[in-house]
C-alpha cells in the first residue's frame, strides 16, 4: 500500500511538472514578441533646407526647419509616446548633431538660465489615448517640424552635416519605492483606455539614427 501511495505521488508530481512545462512553452512566444527592435526595423527620415545664410550680425538666427518621419519596416506594430522623464532630452542634451565644414561637432549655443530657487513639484501628467502613437508594419508617422537654429549657430561658410538620434524609453506607470519612500508615477493614465495602457506597458524602447542631411552655408 505504501508503494502504491509513493507511486501515485510521483505520478502527480510528474503531471504537475509537465503542465508547468506546457504553460511555460505557451508563454515563450508572447515574450519573444516583445523582444528589442533591430536597427533595420525603424527608419528616421529628416529633410530640411539645402542652402542657408550664415548666422551673424545683424541677424543672429536664421530659421532652419527640419521635417521628421518615422518609418516602421518591421513585421509588428511599433508603439511610442511620452518618454520616461530621465530620457527626455533637454537643451544641453539635444538629440540633434551637426558637424561643421572641418568635420567637427558644432557646439550648442550658450543658454543663460537662472537655476537659483526652490525645487518645484508638478502634478502627474495626464495622458490620453492620443498621447500614444502606433505605427503598423509598413506605415510611417510624421513627427512634426523642428527649428534647429535654437541650438546651433552656423556662421562659417561650407558644408554642414546634420542628423538626429531619436530615442523612446517607455515611462514608468506604477508607483516606485525608493529607500522606503513611495514615489508616485509621474503620469496619470486614468483617461486612457485599458487597451492603450497595456500597449504602453508592453512597449519596448528603441533608438534610431536618421539619414545625414547636407546643408551648405554660403
């Protein structure tokens, strides 16, 4: 009788193990769908002026507007929206790059910002379904226009090479605990549909470098 009981327990344990393996095997494809995007999956296309006038007196700025388009060459939808706060480029860390006629990086224009004052805390940013963009396979999305003259002073005649490295880092949607302190999410998703919230939770980060644009300053 004891032998029969041990045999039954072994059979139950083996059955449980087989069930676990089967469930795990079913979950693998779902995780594989969320793997990182390959460099060839996305293309960032920028276009702007081919010629320009040197920045200098009496005008220190000449508008240099660039159009940006993100193209999805992968076989799955690409989701992007608001970046995690730590990944949002500010003035000093713009994701645009310009090289001068000598091939050296053009330094950013100096900016004068008064940093004296007490820290300010802002309410969570309210997100809606429109805050999230989904680019299906083979589709493209216009990212709008940007004037790079706010960052770069191009005063020397010659050819300038311009490109952008566009990144997306999914934001944190749940509270975090740091050193015993509860840090709320910087985003309010109460106005988003459950489907969009799940898309944002499952989104993967990516970085894509644009084509190199040539601008001639005469």
